[in-house]
């Protein structure tokens, strides 16, 4: 089984505009609402791919939190919800059909209480204790005021292979666990190593630093551009490097493509694929997501 855990889901508004005019009144030609955020996107995509998966997520209060629960239930996603007292955050995607550009308005998650974080950690330990959990995916940012080592504390409770789609200090805090796989996008990797990554050589150097901290695999996505992956065993000085082309598709909504990549990769690994084949499965899942209006609905 794959256990997906994250603390910052979102109730998502998607507005389709003929053209986004900054500073003017904009009338949407379509508006859609759905459950989203990285943790739910990964859990939903894995469900639609037919993987054996359990999702663990916080859920905020209010009508948006209830709507998010209903949406995941209607889609058949197996979610263990941990209730959080702040209202559920709402994020907005603006799709400009004239320019093809996507604008994201992201509301940061409100702080979770120490008791809520402790409850989530206990629930994670309970889920991870199952003998059939082969992979653990930790994904998404942490709620405001949560200590940066929180994900590292979760990993204290499992020996499953860790797939980490997190960034910055939250990622750096996990190195004592020598994670199996780290999957940032280019921007997230740059934030983690705290410098611009202008070329492939810059990315390779950054992934080598990731390996020096103990990660076995580093896989870097970059939107419609090629995926770069590197692998080392036992912190070797030289890594194996791989490049994968990304197919050109008609993009309807790019939000959630990285999450679907993670899901496609993990599903393939669960089924026994080698890593190159799993990466190609991730690329395929991301491409299917880009062609859909609502994120992670790739079934």
C-alpha cells in the first residue's frame, strides 16, 4: 500500500476567462469548484490509477471543509481526515484562454494547534504501522507556525520507502532518514539549495547536493521541459543521470501536474516497475492531467 500524507489541502475555485485584464472587472465564462491541494491531488490520482492507497489529511472547518470531504467521498478516495479548527483554506486558479497563461492565487494555510499536529502525527504512526505500507509520500507545505522538522518527525514512525515532494527547510530537515526519492520541481529545488538554477548543469549540481545528504533518487520536473533524474547508492561521489522528454499536449489546466507525476511514478513502482519506467509513467500521468480542467481527475 501507498500512504499519502499532507497537511495543507485546499478547496479550489477554477475560473475560466476569455482574457484576464489586470485592474479591470473580469467576468468568468466558467467557474468550477473541487477538492485539491497536493495531498488530495496525489491521493486522488493514485486512486484513479488503481493503486492501493490510503490518504491522511487535515481538513479545516466550515462549508469549504465539508465540501472537500464530500468531493473526495464522491470520487471514491480513501481519506482519513484529521479535523483542524481554522476554516478550510480556499485557493483560486485563473485560466486565461486568450494568452494560455495560468494565474494562481494561493491562500496560506492557517496555523494548526499543537494538539491537532499531535493527533495527525499519531494517526500517521497508526497508518504507517500497517505491515503492508511499502511507500510513504509526504507532500505539500506545512501549516503556518508548524516546526520545519515536522515531516522528519513523521518519518520517525515508518521504515517504508519515503517519496518526498516537499521543499526548503522542511526537506532539509529530513536528511537523517536518507529518503528513497526526492521530487522537487526546478523552482522548489532552487529554493532548497538557495540559488538560481539557470541550466541543466546547475540542476545536476543541486541534485548532487541532495544525494550528499542521503537521498537515493532525485527527480526534477520542469513544467513542459525535460525531466532530469539522478541516482546514487550509499552516498557515492558519482551519480547515474537520466533525461526524459515530455510530450507536447494541449494544456487545459497545468495545476496538479507535478502531483500526478508523483502519483504515476509511485503507482508504477508499487506494481514492480523499474525507475526509468516509473518516471515515464509519471510523465504520462502529468500529461493527462494537463489536458483536464479539474486537477488529478485522470481516470
